[in-house]
C-alpha cells in the first residue's frame, strides 16, 4: 500500500497488528474482513488498550451498509475508505487523520506539562503549609509556655508552686470535659486557669505570706488580687489571655453572691470562674498553706459538698464528684516529692 512518505508497518492479520502496535504509531489502516479476528474486533481491542487507544483508525471496507458503518463507529473507528481504494482519497484521508493525531499529541503534551507544573506547585504549597503549621505550633507552644511561667512567677512567693498550678488547671479541664464543653474550651480552660492568681504579684509579702489570719484591712488588700489579675490580663487579642482575665476576676465569686470582687451570684458568675473556684478550693484545702495544714481529700470533699449551692455551683460540684477518679490521678501525678521540696522548685516546670 502507498506510504506517501510516511514510515509504515504491515501486519497480515489482527493479532499480529495488535502485537506490533506501540504508542508511537500515528494511524491505523484496518481491513474489515480478515481471517481469525475481524476489523471490528481489532478496533475494539485498540480502544480498550490505554497505551494506544488514542490512535486514529481508518477502516478500509467493501461494506457500505449503514449498519456496518455504525458497528465500526461503535468499535472506535474514526473514518472509512471504500474499496477499491482510490490513491487520492487515501492520501487526503490519511493526511487529515494524521493532522488530527498531531494536534491531539500536542494537547496531550501540553496537558502533561501542565500536570507536572501543577504537581510541582502543589508539592511546594504543601511544603510551605507544613512549615507554616510547624511555625504556628511552635508559636502556640511558646505562647502557652510564657503564660505558664507568668503564672508560676505570680505564685512563686507563697507556698503555691507550679504543682498547684498543674493540679488546679487539670482539675479545671476534667470538670470542663465532664460538663461536655468542646475540646477547644477544655483546652482553653486548661491553659487559662493557671493565670487565676496572677494578681498576687501586686499583694505585699506581709499579707500574702502572713502565717496567721488576715485582719479586715489586710483581707481587703488580699481580695484585690482578683482585680489586679484581671487588669494585668485585660485588653489582649489572645483568646487565652481573655479567658485568663475572666477567670482571674471571677474565681472568688460565690454561688450565693457573698464572694468578691463583684458579689455576683448563680449563673451571673462566668462558668470558667465557677469551674476554677471548685478546682482552686479543692487544691487549697488539700495543700499546706501559711495559715493551715492540708486537709485529707475526704475532708476536703466533705467541705466542698457543704458548700454546694451556697459557696459553689451545685452542678459543677456534682460533675467534680462524678470525675473523682480522674481528680485523684491528677493529684497523684503532681505531688511534690522530697527532692523537689529540698530544692524548693518542682522539676516539672
Ligand atoms: Fe485567688
Ligand atoms: Fe490558686
């Protein structure tokens, strides 16, 4: 058959044609009537093979019925040449198909190039995002660390230490979880509650460390620590510091309105304040203070129970009691050992 200057390859039947075909072919001229496998089947198999399924097929046929032609189109044939083959027609049709294939190859190449570019850019974007996430995590960690150290600094002068902060903040998280607050809120109260007493920074040693009972005027000064704390934390755009401000101001309010500084009662006291109050009271009762020895946990729980509905939010107390196993775990985990006592600073700072 005429090649018209193209490189051509001949196969005597369908199976040989299929075996010889590679993605480098640009056009298939296919007879219909062949021994063994007819042209329709060969066309179908070419279309089923993803390696070669975009090569145009011209069917050379003596069949002229519409049914046969439809069958050929269904099998994936692109064009027809009737027998006997006319050289000019063959040249025109092959030329047209080869042009189509060339355009198709260009599009394919362009698409591959685009895909490669997109892939490269996606990989670089992914890398940037990963680095950004890491930087955000580190910044957040540094933020939490700074807050914790600020809290420790404020408690450093009295006998409360980082251990009190660790226990108290974990009790808060346990209660928040028990109240079904969201994971974000549990995290927020865990990291904000250590700031409850930052205002102690503004209380003179003579009052803060006084071993006996405070007189009225000393007590008034001591009460100021909630206001001083809120003032220190006020005006920040950090969600954590905002929560810290709420807690600093509200953690000494009492359910029946006899607390300070505002004398709020019931649910007018922010929930974070009510949660921190219970955590702080329980830990204060079970710790040594300048003015008292530690109570046993049982005694402390009894005192908390007595304050249910007067001093503390009854619902929050109930949740605290429901979670006692977790509370005890935290208590055990953050207990000062002899070595830490000797050095004066707990090792888990
Ligand atoms: Fe306090
Ligand atoms: Fe405290």
